[in-house]
C-alpha cells in the first residue's frame, strides 16, 4: 500500500505545471512559465506562447479561434480533414501523416495531424502537431511546433481547452 502511494505521489510531482488562459470566451491551459503575444489574424483571435527562458528546443504553441459554421457543423469532417492536411503539407519540406479523430476530456471533438517540416533557412526539421477542435460554430486551432515535441504537454493543453463563460 505504501509503495502504491509513493508511486501516485511521484507521478503527480512529475506532471507539468499549467497556467490557465482565455481567448475570447475560450478557456485553455498553457505550460507554466510561458509568455504570450497576440498575433494578427483577419479571421479571428490568435495568440502565440513560448517558454519565458531559454528556448533551445524552439518550442511554440499557437491557439486561434475562428468562427466557421460551415466546417464546424459538417458532421463527416471531410472538408475539415482536407483543409487540415493540405495546410500542413504545404509547409516547406513537409512530411505529414493522415489526420486522426479524437475527443478532449472536456468533450470537444477534433482532428489532429502530425509531421515534420523544415523552415526556410534552417537545416534541421521541426516537428508539428496541428489539432483543430470544434467548439459550437467555431474552430479552435492548436499548433505545437518544436524541434522535439513533448507529448504529455500536448495532451495536457488539448484536454485543457474548454468553452468558457
């Protein structure tokens, strides 16, 4: 019993620390110690998050919310899948797999695609996970980009996206 308690406490201690944030009426979480800056977008609200201190892994997280009833209400997600894959495969030297469906712990359905691309002027490829969540009549884009992706961090952020008040 005591060994089980130690394992539970150890796993809790190793979980990344998260902060809450808001974009319009959307609540979400980000890794603690990351700072944000708004990005210009003609289609909706967008913010980029990066680690506050050294960023040797070249990590960034972009969250955007776009009203798009046509794609959000499309039940079979064929057009959303096509657009998601097309946008990522258009990146320089892109290698992306198929889109997969998922549902967050908060109940938001989504699609995600993962792969690599090499930005102009760079020799080393970057990894990217691009998820699109459906929130009512809006699409929430969550883009993680880094030299090496932190899967636990990605899952925590995706599961932390929730409709707010």
